[in-house]
C-alpha cells in the first residue's frame, strides 16, 4: 500500500535537484573558461617580458614589447585592441626589473543569463616581472 503513495517521488526529487545541479555544472564550465582566459593573459605578459629583457643592443622599446604581446593575443584569436598593455623598466640594464602588465576584459557567457549579478565584464590581469639580462 505504501508503494502507491511513493510513486513519482523520484521524479519530484529530480525536479527539485536539477536546477542546483545545472548551476553547479555551468558554474564549473564558466570557471574553466575564465581560468583559460587568465592563463592566456599571463602567457602574453610573460612573452612580452621575456622579449624585453634579452641581452643585446639596443634594448627593445615599449612599442616592441607591446607588439610581442599583441602578436601573442592575435595568434590566440583574441582582439588585441581590447587589451591594455603597460610596460615599466624597458631599456634598462642588468639587474633592473622589467614589468609587463596585460589587462583584458572577460565577459561571463554561461552564467550571465542565469545570475543577474554576473552581467558585467571582469578584467583579467597578468603581471610578470623579470630582471634584465
């Protein structure tokens, strides 16, 4: 007799858990996409810093270092016009530091429609400091 009373309870429990489960799955996807983009921005700043500290004469200028960063972003199919590249210490001598900072906007794609607070852009920033060779 009690079997007839519990008929359909699994479907109701699944319907109650499904939104939470979907939010967790889409949240993991969104975090993965954001971390991928952050890693790309970090690699772009590292490539720029490495190009700027090489030993040689003349030392690379800010424009040349910025060109390396924008080239890296272009090769990764990103729009380099959206990136803000800041270079400090270019043209220095050993052991002075060179710092390359790349800021790139990231817009949430998956969760933006589900959670109203995630509509805006987040600025991903990669900063690398290396000493001149």
